[in-house]
C-alpha cells in the first residue's frame, strides 16, 4: 500500500490542547481537542495524554513526515520557560518528550503566540503588513512582533512577553516577587481570579464579560481590564509603529466589548494609529501555525492556497 505523507500540529495551551493532522500544504485533514486539566490535572499527565491522542489521529496509510509543536511559554528540549499559568509545565523536558514520542520524525518547536503570528503572517490578517503586532488574549497575555517579513524571536525566544511588563513607576527596581506583573491583571486567568473574588462566586473570564452587559460590578472589572491592556498596547504601538494590530485568543469572543476602548486609546495616544482587527484565525492560529511548523520540519513547500 502506498503511504501518504502527513504532518502533525500540536498546540499546547493552559486550558486546552489542540491537535491536528495535515497534508504537506498544511491543509487540515483531522483533529481533536482535549482539556489541559482533565485527569489528574498534572502537567506531565496532560502532555502524555495529548501525545497519545496525537498518535490516535494517525490512520493506516499515513506516514508521519514532520511534527510542529506550539506551547505556552518558551520551549526548550529540557524545559519550558515563562509558563506560570500551567503549574508544572515549566519543569517538563518538553522538546525531548515530544521528539521521543515520534522517533525519527523531524520536530520543530515554537511559542504558541509566535506560531499564531506566523499563521496570520502567511495566510491571515497580517499578510503584507510590516511591521505589525499580533496580540494574544487567552489564558495568558503575550504579543508577537512582525518586522522585516518575519516574526521576531529575541535573543532568548522571549520577545513580546509583555505579560511581564512593569505596570507603574513603583515597579522599577522591584523583582518579580516584589510586584504584580501585567499578566496577573490582564489575562483570561487573571480576570477569572479577580472576577471570582470580587463578584462573590466562581466565574470564568467569559462570564465576566457577559455579566458586564447588565451588572455594574462586572462592568467595572472589564473597564479596568481594557484600560490597562490599552495602556500597554498604545505604548507598544508608539515604540514599533505597526501598520496593523490583530488580536486573537479566546477573549476575542468578547471583541465588541474590547475593541472600542482599545481603538480609542490607539487613536488618542499613538502618533500614527494603526489598523486594529480580530485575527483571521482568532482561536486556532497557534494550531495552524503548528501545522506550518510541521510542514517546514518535513522540508515541504508551504502552499498558500491551503487557506484560501
């Protein structure tokens, strides 16, 4: 039987893990999503579960030619840096475990946000934009900077990790333990934590935005959230002078409540206000970027028509 070469795309997030099989143009053939916190809730167990699910996606007659793995945090073979939203994830020998799961198959790793930006740059809302910004509003908070036709990684792979931004002059000289970083205030997990404490019952970030339409206490929370995000986004836009900013991640489901404040801040503060829009792949860009990494790992030529 003639085998068909395929690639795997793996997107490891703090809330869900998305997996897909694609052809050598990156076109998705099949996929599944599993809960990151299912089972024991242990990070190692979640990775083991997801790698097993990835193997189950492959069917007889398919030959795995490449694997792309995108993850929260900064992935290395022996660890994942800057992944505080998923306890235990940082201690995993991430790259080594992924490679061991697919012996002999080339693997490429990337942060989820940079993989998402690659997808938007190749096939989505950032095509032809230079420079540009991709903003991820999900469980955590980060951006990716596009310049010179590529996604900037930085010296340690950590460019765009604005979740660690200082929030005021009082934070200057204070170490990480001595201040509240931006991600602990502006992210899906932060809004869930703050909302649950201030609204008196367990809520998700989505719940807070829904409640804000009719409940003043929740509206105060979302206003605080948008204002602080807008502050940092405007400062970043002043520094980079992007032609366009696109926003992805789970919280874009509340875009009608996010966009007005962000647009107002950019127009008021940035000398040359950039375009602002939702990403073409608002919740799936990291997975699509992971498929692209898999295709690159396989040494194939990416086909833009795959996402036409």
